[in-house]
C-alpha cells in the first residue's frame, strides 16, 4: 500500500501532502471478518501511513513537528464508478489518521489536536485507487 511523499507550501502556512496507494477497507468490507483480521488490516494501514508521512516530513524541510493542531483533508480516488458512502469513508480514514499521529505530525487524534477532518471522493476516475492526504497546521493555534 505504500505511497508517494511530496510537500507543498501554498500559502502562509506550510502543508504536508502525500499519496497512499489503495483505499483502506471501510465497515462494509470488514463486516463478517474475524476481529483479528480487521485489527491486522488497520495496523497495516496505520504503519504504512506513518512510513509515507515520515518520508514526506523528511523531504519537506519543515522542522517544527509536532504541530499544535491540524486540519486533515483526505481525497479518495477510485478506479470504478460505483456509489460511495461518505460516512463509511470517514470510518475507513481512522487508520490513516492514526498513522499521521504515529508519524509525529500531531500529538494525538483528539479534538484538541484535530480541528477538522474532511473526506471527499474525487469525481473523475483514476487508473490506480488511492488516497491523497493533505495535512495543514491550524492558523488559530
């Protein structure tokens, strides 16, 4: 699942952006799975996200991690045109957010440190499904 790290600086605040190949399984895909298989999958996504996020941190030149609070925007990209349930994507995003915390971008995933989390589906199809992750520090902190 590993992805590609890249950084952006568009604007007064720095931003960290990276791409994860594939999409994490949501609650519908995990329904009926043994709890250990669900746990293994979530830990794999968390660990892979942390690796890609750390790579993006190293390439960014930004040194003031962890940020006091962040906004996270996740853009899910799919190869097939089927209906997508946004609340299930929000649930599927949990191991990605845990990986961002594990990478040290932000201290915790509580409301004190996460100001906003947005999940959206890219409207046009891509040959390779994945998730574009954009993490920005909050301006008000």
